[in-house]
């Protein structure tokens, strides 16, 4: 934009100069030709690269750019000798300067700035929207129906110069440049439209008088309207105006409201407008309206200024329909309702969210998505929303938080791996010699995208594993799941549906570097021109381990041949395989993947492979027993158990511990069984931990977490290892606290503070296989009623956890990789050891200015998965807008589950995210070899690596998502996998 603004300014200046001189020297002519050629090339490049070329061609920007190219052709035409070239066209290039001028000088949304912009516009040197409301101007949105002083002055000067008779020019002693200079023309226009009319300058031609009359008529139409707008702006309250919905007709806008803090808005906007989501912004702008019941602070205004007119702030509340009308809620793409994550009373905050939700839904109707944040997981399925349509989407990051912590006890680096898949983060320039950091940065770019699978996959009858292999070899994109259409016409997410034949209704879920890479998957197998055929090649590995290129059709044929070979071998050994599978079925129950083989196929098995086989088999048995227990409750249907009275049924439902342990006990149950619960607490309270097996130690320094039930219940899922859990907490517990965790087996309590080494030793920190330090809520019941807790209060809570982490590391030295630390403020992760400083100059300046705190993603503690902040889970909200299945995908990653889809022999299989060491003998080989071998032979889909400390001189272990195909594996690498 700066280059074209400079070129336009040069040509406009040359035009103004030409009105004072009769000729121009050679240098001026060359300069004009160079600038004209620049505009021709600039227009052609913009037209070629526009996402929607027709949209750009007919847009105001495209028309101005096209007109800017005319002087180039006129300069080369024979008219130039006749001095008949309409040089006025050059002046239209001034419109290219206005967007840059306004973005630097006039940008802003305060009342004073809007009045100033409106005043400037009234005199024709600014741009307005089509309804007369002033705003910061963007290049592609400047409205073309308004008269510019510069344009009218140039037109008037040119007309007077060309239309004034020679005798009149001689009578008035006019020079060779005419009777009216450009400066005099501007002066005359402003004096005329302001109704001053000094009369010191008059027109000498009929065409000049006609232009003057036209200018006066336009001024009579515009001035009353603009003066009324200025008075309206001056009289209304700040940020209390109306959002002009018409400015985004043909595009999209969303509304963000609820309990909004600066940090919430900063996180939301920085990810919402990240370049990875910005592909279609020029053609289909996505705008955001922030609606909050207060005036924006100076910090908030500075933040919004970074988005150059895309974000507007309106003072209002979603509880008032008049305010919803002002922001155009009925035609919004979505309405986000944010909760106060630090509310003293989560139940009261969730109740307020329900009221906001119902008000917005009633006002907007079923066509507008309402994405609502809740604080307590049990409120996700509230009966209040039973009659609401599916457009209301409830998201509870707190539930995901505790599931993530539970899974991180067994999967190293999981918080980092999962967060990076959905959170875009900062863009980084080359990291030079720090190759381990470059690997992490490359993995950070990987995100989850839905893709339309090419028709060749389902017309040729390919199954999921074959498609995953083809897509990876062709695009280095990992296909890890499908969004499938169920029999009841609903859709569901399935991770690694092994053996499923691809259907035309299936939508692929891939891990790709960006949206462009994901879209390339949908183009696989298409016919391309010969000149591009060399680009559509796939990487393949030869027998010597080197990579060569293969075309799409050859790749498909290769996969088909391998399938035929496997079918032939299966037919030749069908009888043997049948006997083996039959005996296996009798000894193990249902097979995880049908009769064609187990998780590790027949043949040589390493110790690692056998270990995986045993783990999966055990997990299946546990899952099946879990399903039976869920069906066989104390009040079954169709069994010999009978309930003889309503009182007996209520007694069973109100008992503790409950027979069904996967639902959080209701407060009446805890209150009724208070004595039983306190007795259980007394029996589970220990002075010193003395357990036979390693345990998980939970360190809680602050208030007892209201949702800790979801952490303990996930640690007790049959599909996961169930080690003992020891809770270290400095306060006495009540029945409502312990009643939600004491119902599970092998959960113990020690009263003490994790700040002290002695209490940590009493809690068995030396024997713990994992230490989780839970974050303290930023508000206690005794805090004041301010909108947000003070920074000092929040920091003090985080400092406690940092101190606890340092103490635990001192005791565990040198095995410090057993800790997960929660911190409320993401920026505080930098204070965990070890420390690593990255200069801000390495980050993309525009993205960094929008969210400076996002550099925590390059802190060593975060990179290795030790430091974690619950606020990082905000991605669940904004990512849901771009991909409705975000929450479902995350839940599948964390919880897994039994998938009852039809596969081989119609048997169920287990889908889950897990972690295993790389198989023996793979150190020194490439990641592509690992990916393809374990996919073909072991039915394991590899998503990334957790690399050990010291790899490429790294100071910590680190997460590497979707590594480069030629990346060399090292001993100690752990695989993030999905197995079936």
C-alpha cells in the first residue's frame, strides 16, 4: 500500500505542477511513464491474486485501480501531440492515498474522531459509508458516490483551461496554464460549498459555470445530512451508536458479549484474525462487534486500533433487545457469550449466562448461532435449553481442563500438543542455529482443518488407512479422523476409523500447516495442465531409503496393488488365520479390529509391540466391563431386581457412594450423607503416604476446586491406568468437598501445604509418578466486587505455584519431568525453570502487537508440556466458529471411547490418543518411514513426536507436531498416536 500511495502522490504532484507550467522536461516524462507502468503491473497482479476476481473487478477499489492504468495507454497514444490527453484521470489516483492517510492520521472510533472525520468528509477529503456514518477508511470499503474536493477542483481547473476561449484568456491576461490554477480551484470550491461566496474568483467558460452549479447542487444535498450527523454524534453518549449492518452485506460479522475483560477480548481477537484464518478476508471481510456494558478503557481502545476498522465497540448489554437491535444481532453470523471465569459464585454466573442465552436466542431466532461459555460442566446439559434449537452451542472449558490434566499424567507434553493443534500463536522468523526450536516452531504451525475428500477415494473403494497413506505421501498432511453421517442423519466424529471404506458424505479431519495446505488435499487426482504436472508429485521412499517423486495416478495404483497382494495372502492363509482368530476370540473376547489381525500383525514382534498389544487388550476388556456396569445399574430394566416402593427407589438414588460413579453427586445427596462422607474422609486421611505403588500427587494451595470431580473421575476411567491419588491441601474439608472425590477408590487426603518441603515429603513426592500443581482461582469469597481481580492478587497466586514447582524440582532432581504446573496468567509461565528469552524482533510485528502475551508459547516450560494455563483453552470458543466439531474432536482425543461403526466383522474398536516410544531399530531412520510402517503393519497412526532433552542441543524435551517426512528419529523419541 505504501508503494502505490507514493506513486499516486508523485503523479498527482506532477499533475498539479503541470497546471503551473506549459511544458515538462525529459525527467518528468520518464517519471510519469515509470509510475504509469507500475500501476498497470499493480492492477494485473491484484486482479490475478484476488480470491474472487469478479468481486475485485467490480469493486470500487478495482475500478479506481483500472482507471489509474488509463494514462499509460493514453501516453502511448497519438493524442499526446494534440495535448488532448485527459490528464484529469491522473488525479483519480489521489484516492489511493486516502486509505493510508486515514489509517495513519484519522483512524479511531471515539466521538471526537468521528466528528472530525465527518467534518473532513463534508468538505470532500474523506470517505464515508453509504449511510453517511463516518469511520476509519479502508482501501476496499471507500464508498464511490461522494464528491471529493480534489476531484471537483481538478475537474473545474481542467474545464476552465480547455473551454475558455482564447480571446477571454487574453482579455484577462491568463497565462499558458489557463485562467484558473489548481490552488485557486480548491479555494473556489471550498468557499462555494461553505456558502461564504466571496466573489473574488469567477468562471470564464460555460463549462466552468456548469461544473460550479453541479457542485452547489451536490453540496445542498450533502451538507444538511452531514450537519445533522455531526449534531447527532455530539449529543449521544460515547460508543452508544448503532452498528451499520449494511456495510457487511455479502460478508460476515459476529458479536462478542457477556462478561468481557481486556484479556478475554485480546485473546479472542488475536486468534480470530490470525493469518491462518484470513484467506478470504479481502473478498469476504469478517468483522467483530464488541458489546459490553461499559466504556472502553484506553488500553482497550489501543487494542482495537490494531484491527484497522474491522472491530467496533458498542456500549450495551445482550439482556436488552434494543441493544441487540443496535448491533444487528438478527443478521449476525454468530453471537459469543463469554462468562466471568473468575466469578465468586460459578452457579450464579452460569445462571446469568442462561438468561443472556435465552434473550439472544429469542431475539435472533434459529438462524443465528449462539456460542455460550459455561463455568460448571454439569450445566452443559441443563433442562433450560431442552426446547432450544441446535444453534445454541454450550462450551465448558473447565471440563476439558481437568480431562486434559488427567491425560497429561500418562501422556507427556499433551497440554502443549493439544493446545497447539487449535491455537495459532505467533509467527516466527528463521531461528538460525536453534534447530530444535525451529522444529517446535514448525510443529506449532500445524492445525486441525476439515477437508472435502476427493471423489477418487470413494469411487475407487479406498479404506481409511489407504487414504491416510496417500494424503501423507502426497501433501505431508495427516488424516486422523472423519466427520461421518450416521444412520439417523446426524453427524459424528470418529478418530482413525480403521477399515472403514470412504463414503461421499465423509468429511476428512487433517493436521496441516495452514488452510492452503489443507485445501490441496481436496484437489488430489484432478487433471492439471502439462506445465503444472511436475508440481503434482508425491514423495516416495525407494529401497535404499532415499526419496523420489511419483504422480497422483501412480500413487493410487501402487496402493491398489498393495491391497490386492494383501487380499491374495489373506485368501492363501484363510484357514490358518481363521483358526488363530477363533482361538483368540475365545481367549480374549471380542477382538479390537476383527478377524484379519490384532493391533500388531503376525510375525516378528519387538518388546514394545508386545507391550502395546497387552495394553490394548486390557483396555478393551476394561471398556467392555465398563459398558456392562453402565447398563447394570441398581435400577435396571427387564431384570429380576424389583423396587417395591417410591421411597426405596429414592433411598437408592440418594445413597453414597453412588452406584453410578460417572455423574457428579447432587448437593442433596452430599447433604443427606454428610456423616458417611466425613467418616470416609477420616479413613482416607493419612499423616504420611505409605503406598505399595507409585501415585499421582495433587498439590492444591488455595481454595478447594469446585470441579475437581472431573479430574478424579477421568483418572479412574477404565481405559486409563488407575494409580492411587493423593491430595495435599492445607485446609479442612467438608462433606460437600470430599463427597465428590471420596466416592472413588484409592483416593487419599493429607492436610498440609505444598509450599513446605516437609509436607511434600509426607505426601510422598519422591514416590509420585506425576505431580500436578493446580492453579488457584483469582477470586475468593472475601474479595471485593470489582470487575476484575487486581494484577497483584493474580500474580501472588501464580507465584505460590511457581514456588511449589521450584520446591518439587529441588526434591526430585534430576528427574524433573514429572511435574505439570497450572498458572492463571499465561505470561507467568516464563518464570518457570528453565528460562529462555526470545527477542520480540523474531515475531511477526503485526501479530505480536495484537497479543504480546502469546510469546509464552515459546517458553521452555510450555514447550515441554510442564507449564499450562487454563486460559489457553479459550481456543474452544473461537475455533468452534470456524469448525463446529472443535469441542467434539478435543473430547475424542482426551476421552477416547468405543466406536460401534461397522468395520471388519462389524466389531467395535477403541479410539484414543496415546503415547508410546518409537519401535526398536527406528532410531536413525526418517519419520516418513515410521509413519508408513506403523500405519501398514501395526495399525497405529502417528501424529507427532515428543523429543527428549538434548535433541539438537535442546535445553528441554519438546513437542514436534507432524514432523517433516525426512526428519531423523533419535533414541528416546515418544510418539503421539491414535491406535485402534
